[in-house]
């Protein structure tokens, strides 16, 4: 599996805000019949704040499992965290899940790895379980950007389209839904996120490229940024 990791995607951004997590978890609950007995797995969980909050909301009897390649000291204590990759996890896993969640990390994998992972996830679902795969909405993306970031983002979104098409071909009965969150953030905070490379398209940029990009953001945008963070969700059922 891909060794590329993002350490700041859910750290002090709108993605870690209580309001974002509340809205996202409401989406999850609406898309799934979850209750206190549900067993949940989050692949690429980051700090685990989303499923940790979901655990409290549903009063889960069993801690949800979160796996990630990065161990964060401030990981959510309400989850059972495992520092591993997904294929290694499934090679020893014997549990069955009502929900397997992959949020904005599947694009880090090769197509062959995605196919293997989908097979393993499907085998680990309960009879009425579901897999929910979230990725950036590739057609109407509104994430504020600078020139080089936009080029990298368009390239990434092109690959996302390929992945969505690939999954849809494997599972023609999949369901497509959309999640959108209205973001209001100061330009200062957003620049800080860019400097920490909060999104995978920034990972390979050097200091000079990031600095140039920040200058572009300063000139291009006003004091406060307002946009919609749009995700497409593929739902694969086990029936």
C-alpha cells in the first residue's frame, strides 16, 4: 500500500471542528442503520475524532476500530486505534463490521491495491453492512488554491474520476451520494494549513513552492474565505 501519509489533514482545521464532525456523522447515520450494537471500522482514521464522536453519539457498546499509518499522541481515546495499513489489518482480522469507512484516503492507493482492499472489505461486512468511500467531488471542487496547487489538484481529481469509474464497474449496484459542508475560514488560518501541507496535492512541494503559493493566496483572496467542501460518497452494500 502507499506509504504517503498526511499528518495534518484533521488537525485544527474545519475537518476537526465540532460542527463539521456533527454534520458528517449525521450523514453517516442517515446512510446507515446504525445503533449502539454497530461495529465500525475507519480506514485512514487520522486522529479518530469522527468515529470517536460517532461512538459517543450512538453510545456504542464496542469501541470503533480506527487504523492509520501515523500514530498521533492526541488520538481519540474513544476508539481502538491500530497503527497499520489496511491490507495487513485484514490479513489477521476476524471481525465483521456494520460500517467500513474510508474518508479521503483511497486516492493514495494504486488501482491494484484498491481492488484487493475492496475484496477484503466486502468479506469483512456483516450481512447488511456497508462500505462508504469518500473522495473529493471531482467535477465542482471549490477548494481555494494557487496556480501550482491547482495543477496538482486537477491531476489528482482526474485520478479520482478514474477510481470512481473503476469502483462503479466492479460494483454496478453501488449508490452515489454527496456530502457538502459550508466552510468559513480566515485567510490566515488557511495559509497556516497550506504551510503544513494539509492536503495530499501539497506533499511533494518544496519550501519555495509553498512560499510562492502563499503569496498567491494573499493576493488572490480576501480576509475570509467562504467555500463548499464537497465530497462524493460511494456506498457498497453487502446484499
